[in-house]
């Protein structure tokens, strides 16, 4: 099911999120709004603990806001039943984290095959898609290696392939280069930029890296629960 036609692929409207801590209420998002166009690359920056990861989790339906809406292509995500949200998340959104979260006993190919199997593809089709994506991220020679046999950069490339294997329209990345040395981080950044160009994927990236943020189309700072655009 698709929503109404809109110029924005992602729309967040009036998002509130708070947590109880030691008898007091902590507001991390406070009436937050965000609009992201198709194929746009947006960086989200801010101090540690201000709610950047919380925002990303809400955009990706891993968490729910206390108030407000998130629309994907005009469709109100949190108006959907939980099962429909899960299907939509698996099909339309890819996640990349600072730590790759690969399954240690599975090979690179098996890790990247997993989203297709979850989506109900045949084992043959899911495996073919996974192999093609691993080739695209430069790991044709590492298909049968387990995460412990791969370098940090190779592990993150596997994680990128896993995020992209279902050809999602959106990538949500939380510090995708934060656990890598500068040279490896640069290679992962270039890979993301290349894939954005080749596949037309929309990206929202939480980062502390000034270089990564500068490579995005826009940079937004999260402060006092709201986003403010940083002029360049």
C-alpha cells in the first residue's frame, strides 16, 4: 500500500519522545519536524545523548514516538498494524550501525541472505541477491568468510550489503564509520556515496564525523529536542 504523492520521501511531524529517569521525565524529542526528499542525503549531528539514535530508531520503526507522525512516501507508518510495519521495514528500510551486528557463526553470504529469507524469498533467490550485493560492495572474494575472519572494514561492507540487499528506498545509518580507522572509514563513506548515486537511495546518517557530514547534502543539528539546519 502506498500513501499520497508527496515531494518528500520521509516526513516526521511533531515527534515527541520522553523517558522516565530517577523520578523525572527526560524529553529527547520535542515537537521535532523533518522532511527528506527522494535520494537526498541528510546528516544528523549533535552532542552525545541528545536523542540522535532515538530519532533514527523512530524513523525506522524500531521505536515508537509518544506523539507525532512519521510518513514514508505519504504513508503514516504508526497507523499500520505491527505486522505490516515489520514487513514494510524489511522491504523499504536498510539499517547500518556503528557495530556491524553480524551473526558470528554465519558466513558473509549467509548474513546477507538472511533479509531475503525473512521476506519469504526462496533460498535460491535470496542467495543470488546476496551474492550480487556482496560483489557490488567489493567482497566477491570473501563470500564464505565468517565475520571473525574479516577486517573491520570488510565486516562493515558486509553490513552495508545486508542493509541494501532488499533494495530499500531508505538507508538509516548510525555512526557507520565511528568504529573504523580513518582510511577504512573513508572507504566506507565513499561506498555509501557511490551506492546512493547508483541505486538512488535516500540516506539519513547520524554521525560525529565532520567529513562524513560535509559529504551529505544537508546537515541538521539536534538540540533541545528539535532539528536546526546548519548553514554551509
